[in-house]
């Protein structure tokens, strides 16, 4: 008689009874194959609860007035017991979340994080967190499939809703919209205002990815949404019309002749509507909102990325498994790179750029639980106007 294996995990891995001895061999399926085949049918792509939120100015946009040529360490601390997965800054308030399921709200003073409130947001890993433009609401999501919104002043839970059919792998907030991506290969858009109600629902679902979504980004008007996936692909949508015809653009970070690896990070520029994607092998791809590849570049093993705009163009901040950071002058003619080799003593787990009262700030985190803040070193000029 066939023996039955233990009950399958919740993430959807399908396990069958063993065939009788002497039966035909059965090909072992990957966990991803099992997961995708057991997903229930998807609902059609459509708005659900709320209207498309009104466009808003990007209140937390940081743009340097000169070329960024390096980083200067301000402070380093260990606010979490596990590696930090994401950070968000609004004024003097910072939200950070970690792999142990904890969401922390801290005050930012002179580059130093001073924890004010600790929230046990989940029993599983958190994948992302964000503050709204007023700093009044903190949103977090992770492997328990839920999105939770908290009052940042009191810590009171405003809303907790099951957002995806599998683990939430990424979260981004810009202006009035929140984007989440999950291992169910779906990207969902939510109105920040709706996340204060217990029955919150997304206003749009984008179901065009064929593999688990690993990262997501959007602009403040939610007119451009980009998401990377486990199969190395990046999709770009203009969701204002409901995206009835699917993504406006689709491409792979790596060229077709090279094996694909998961996309680790994606970012959208403020003004020029360009999309940047970094895969786990260190390859960077720049593409248009229509998915046309503009440039590809080898970032030398980096697997984390943040984007900073300045009057001189775009600079990419990248981090690697060796704990190093680097600034890449992407739009410069020579594409100069400035390295910070000993930024952390373990692999970089997160990078975030924030606008502050004093200008801009970079927050980096690593697998050794450290969180560091950095000032941007800006290019200066001599009396003749030559850069030095």
C-alpha cells in the first residue's frame, strides 16, 4: 500500500503519495513547479474597492544639487536582533523592519537612530515596511501573507488584511499608493487611505508575471509600476487605465544568451521615468517605461541597490555580499565608481535613500544586524569651476 507523506507546507508545495514498488519512475518536481500548479485560478485584472487615488507630489523626493562622489559614515547601531530588511524615513521618523518579524519606529537625530516603539508585526519574516508622506501610518508586510498598518504615534493596529495567496516578498510606498508583490506572482496596488480600514482591498491586481515577484517600485502618481521576478524578468505597467492589455514593457535583466537569475532590486527615477533593475548576480539593466533596454552594466557582484538623482544625473548606490558599498556615477561619461570596501562586516541586506531636513541620507543594513547612516559626499569645484 502507498504510504502518505506529511501534510504539505502552507506555501503550496504539493506532495503526492509514493507509487508502489516497481512502478514507473516519477520525475521530481521543483518546489516552484509544485507551488505554481497548486495556486487557485486568478481573478480577472480589475479595480476592486477604491477608486484610483489622485496623483500627488513626491513629498519625500531627494535630489542632490551636485554630483555624488562618495559616502561619509555618520553612525552605526544594532536596533534589531536580526538583519534589517527595509527602512523608510519621513522627517525625523524612521521605520525599520527585520527578519524576526519586528517593526521598529525610531527618531532620527544627527544620523543616529533612537528606537521609540517596537511592534511585533508578525511571527514570520517581514519583507518590507514604509511610512506614508505624513509619517502618520507605518505599513509592513511579510511571509505571513498579510499587510498591516499601524498608527505611528500610538502603535495601534489600524488594519491587518490578507494581501496575497502566498508570502509577501516586497513592499513600496510612494505618494497615495502602496505596491506589494508576492510569491503568488501577483503585484497589488493599494490606496494608503484604505489601509486605515479593517476591510481594505487593493484597487488593482497585476497578474502578468509567471514567477514569484521579488521586488517592486512605483512613482508618486502610480503612473509607473515596475516589478522584478524570480525568473530574472522585469515588467513595467501604466496602471492608470487598469492595465487591461498587460504590461507596457517586459525584459530580462541579463541578455538572452546568459542564464537568468532572480531580480534583487528595482527602482524608478522621479523625472525621466527610467527603470533600473539589479539581479542577484550583480548585473544592472536600465530600461524605458516601455521596456526597451537602454544599457546593461556589471556592478561586480552587488546584490542590493538604491537610486539617487542629482543635477548631474543618476547615481546608483550598490552593496554586495562582502559588506562593501559603492557609488556608481551612472550618467557620467566615464561611469566612475567610488568604493567603500569595509562598510559592513557581513552581506548587505538593505539600502534606502531618504530626504531629511539637512538634505539626503543613505541607510544601509547588513546580515550582522548593523544599521548605518551615511551622508553623501558631493563634488566640489575650484575657483575656475573645475570639478575637484
